[in-house]
C-alpha cells in the first residue's frame, strides 16, 4: 500500500486561492511548500482587501496572479461576492485564509462549505478571536500554539485539521510568543492544507468513507478477502457485495468494486464513462465493476448508490423485500 501521507505525483493538484490582509508570511509558507515535489495543491491567486498588504509584492514577485479590492464603503456581501468571483475566475476549488483580517459573510461560507480553511494563533477551542497570546499568558498556560480549521459561520469553530503546540517560556511577552507561534504556523499550515485537499488520494481516508457507507446497510460486516477489505451481508454464510481495491494487481486505481447485472452492463458503463468505471482484474469476468475513487470530483452519492444496489443484489429476501417493493414505484 502506498504511503497514506503521500500525494500521488500523477494526480492533478487542487487549486487554492489565498486571502491575505498583511505581510503574507503564511501565504509564502503555503506557496513554497506547494512547489515541493508531491504537493497536493497549487496556489492560483492571492486576494487581498488591503492594497498595501506586503504579501502582494511577494506574490507578484513570485509570479502569482493577485486581486485587490478594499472593503471600505462596501456592504459585506458585495465585497465577499467580488472576492469570491475573483477566486472562481482563477479556477480555485479551495480558499485558504492566511491573515485575512475580515470575517467572511455567512452566504459565502455556505457556498464554499468544507472548502475554506483558516489558521488561527491559538490551540482551539481556546481563545477564539483576537489577543490570543496575551490571553494564553494571562491564563498561565504551559503552551500556546496554532490551529488549522475548516471555516464555518461561527467564529473559529470549524473542524480542526491540525495543531502545533509552542511552549510558553518564563518572561514571555505577547510579542515574543507570537514570533515563535508564527514559526510553528509556517510548518503546520502547508502540511494540514495539503493533507486536507489531497485526502481524495489517501487510501486510508477513502477506505473510511466507503466503510462508513457500507456498514450503514442492514446486517453488513467487514471481512478481508485476498488482502482487500470486503463487505458481505446475510450472516456467516452471506455473500460479498463490495470490495475496496488499493492499487491491487498493479492497477492504477483506488476503487470500490461492486456487482453489476453482468458483463454487458459492465462494458456499457465503461464505454459511457471510462474515467469513472473500469474492468477490475479477476473480478471483471463475473460482472463486477471498478468505480474509481481517487479521481477529481468523486461523486459519493454515486458510490453510495452502487453499494446499496450491490448489497440489494445479494442480501437475503427478508432484508430486501421492502426495498424491492419501493423500487417498483
């Protein structure tokens, strides 16, 4: 199995727009990491609400496109929409906030659910908002640090993607502590962002997604078969309805293997959409189809459909009779 933390060098990189308001040191850390071998992302645009942001000069010097629009005098939704449009025009799939000192409106955050990340200079859930270093010192904490998280409509409240701890030293001031936390941020942010946007190439993450969907079906249990995770239903004598294939038999895919009605349907699916479907080695002869998971824009509703349909084809009638009746309408 490939290293779960490594990005597939043949995979297309995720496209990221970085929003800044100041010096852009975290933007620089993201940029230089993106240019290292195996990076899961590339920066396609640097956006700022501050024409004097120092990070803009660095971005331009490094050949990155930039977009600047001061927010003063603009309604929040109008400013957000303009910034969003610039990101979309650049083809961005994700937004990384890197010292962007403006709260995004709920409408924009909703449209980009799960696709905006931020770095915050505290160990969340501690010290949301401002003055994080002074608050950590006042509380007598042994450590401060930084957190990368998903942006939601609640301030500094989304899913945590990674954290870095920084020891507090006797005699620390907020300024001294901030300097060390910033170093930690530069190490943390590229790694956390890369792992998140590259999760679609991570076999462990993909397996967990498939496992969750498979085990949600009635009377399903997991059992390895020929070195691959598999799921079957109907008790000890039950039949397999799905397998997880991680580059098995030298294939280039991470895939779900599910049952079709036969080789004719399998061939028709592959002809119609060869980027999604393929004939798996050894299984294809009996009408199983491979559904590629490590591709851009994997449709998890489609994956769930094939798991359910495959389960329904082998499950005992006592489990499927209600579903069979529903399918007639």
